[in-house]
C-alpha cells in the first residue's frame, strides 16, 4: 500500500498485476490499482480532475489527465471515503505511476492533492528502482 495526505485528504493506492489480461510474449503487461480517498478535512470536497504521470521500465513517460475518475466526480463530506479501481497497461514488465487530483472545496476554491508514487512490478520478479 502506498499513502499520501495533502490538505487533510488521504489517498491510498494498492496496485496489483492482472495476469489474465497481460500478454508478456507481446510486451503487454497490465496492472490494476485500487484507490481509496478519505476526506479528513472539515469541509465538503469534490474531486474535479485527475492527472497521472506514468513511466515505464525504459523511462518512457505518458501523461494522462481528465475530468473525475472512472466517469465520476465524487463529493465527499467530512469523514467520508470514496473507493475505485482502474488499470494501466505497459509495454515493459515494470513502471511507476504518480499523480494529483484537483479538488474543489465548499467555497469553490480549488486545491491539488498528491497521489503517492507507486511501483508496478511483476509478482516474484527481482525489484528494480523506477
């Protein structure tokens, strides 16, 4: 598990390898990742946008941004949590993802929340720093 907290918003990420969707002989490796967002602040917040920086094992970088997550822009009251699962294909057997969510508070102010960097490595593989 990987964890970050920014502006009293906690982000936890748990990546997992999707062997059934991967084709290693064709250089296709697929991971899922489960994200839990917890609002520890005293105000209602809404997740408006996401930004991901995905780096594969060869150092190739892809940047992905867009509205919300998995088709939603969840609203979280103080103490509430939102959980979702998504995925990421790579051409290499390892990589790393990191990002940010743009949140909006009750008064309309926007602020960025860090998504912790997390490693995508094949199970039982020799781990390398990404």
